[in-house]
């Protein structure tokens, strides 16, 4: 009967510790700002690869601190959400919260930088050491060290006696209940990142014919070394124009116009007298197309020297 109970206990411990990261992977431990809780978290940070974060909730204000191994450093909520405050991302997150006082949902990590996590819904020291020790799959020496630091026996913090050799069993053996403290161990609902869609590679585009054809290569013509013959132009005789003067004739006024001017009254008193004084113009007897009254023009001919 004892062997059967021991087997069930070991199996339950295996289910829990199978979630534990390897020694090369990092677990982020998020704990409330409480002296005893932080002390236990720092004890585990010395025994396992742990990224330690502390939170303090005051009404609507959330304060976050990260342990760098020597000091607590303030970090913003934005840096926590985006995962910008650490150099190496954790593979698993453990959020510890007081019983009946859940931690803020913003502390649940983004699936882009942390894939899995658990929630421990109690800050009881014995339960914390028990569940975290099972998660990290601590060997016998770590169980003994933690019990000695916190004044607890190995049977108290490790009732299943996981990784404890049979000759190290206490005289008063604990009750091997595989479900002890498991009610406080819950899974975190971490949203996984969206799957990466395959990239569709399109066919290579056809070669585009250039709009303009490239210029042909310039071919250098051979340069002749023969002297250049200069042809002198033939002498052209210069033409000097000869100017012939055309005599001007004095034009006498027409006698009819003289008669009209002589017959016009000296003084015209009114508009009626002006109208009566006007006479019709004499008819034109000169043929405008006749050349009789036009003197012949003298032609200027070029003279050769």
C-alpha cells in the first residue's frame, strides 16, 4: 500500500516538474512586495535561473521593480508589457499572488516573449517552497537548505519526498497525498502569437523593353595626315552704280482752280451764303490709265570697271 501511494506521489510530482525549464532557460518569478515572499523568491533566485520581478498595487496604481542581483530597479508597466526590461526573455512565468487577492491582468506576459506560465494563489511560505521546489525539480540538498533557512523540515516542504533518497526519509513519514497544495497551482491564460503566414513568391516579371533604344557606339573616323589644300576664290569684278539725276519740273496750278479762287467772294456771312457759293466740281477729263502726262523714268544701269 505504501509503495502504491509513493508511486502516485512521484507521478504527480513528475507532472508538475515536467513544466520546469531546463537550467539554460529562464523563469520569471513575479511576486507581491511582501518581505517574507520576496525573501523566499530571492532564495530560489540563488538556486535556479530566475528573473525576479516584484509588484505593488495601490488602488489603480501599479508599481513594478526588477532585481538585478544587487538592487531593485524601477520598471514601467509599458516596458513590462512589451518585454523591454530584460535582455534574455523568459520561457515560463510564475505569478504569485495572495489568496483571494488576484494580481493585475497586465502582469500576464505577452505570448510574443513568453509562451507559458502558472499562477500560485497563495503566499504561505510552506506552500510556496513546496510548489516552487517541485517546479524546479530541486535535488535533496536544495530541499534541506530551504528547510534549514526557513525553520521547516523536509517533510513539511516536500511531503511527497520527491528526490529524497529512502535512507533520508524521516522517522515520522508524512501522509503521501498527491493532491496536496495543487489547488493553488493554476495555469496562466497566455495568448500565443499569431502564426506566421507563408510568403507567396510571385513569378519573376517579364523583361520590360526599354522605350528608347540605346545609342549606337560611336566609331572614330580615321584622321587624314595629308595637308589641306586651300582653294582661293575667283576674283569677281566689283560693280559701281552710276547715278543719273532726274530733273524736277515746276508744276503750275490749273487755270480752273485759279478761276474758282478768283471768283470766290471775299466775305461769306452765313451758312446759306456758303452753300450758294459752292459750285459743282469740274468733270475729270484726264485718263488715269494714260501715260502721256507721266515723264519717262531714267534707268540706272550698272557700269563695269
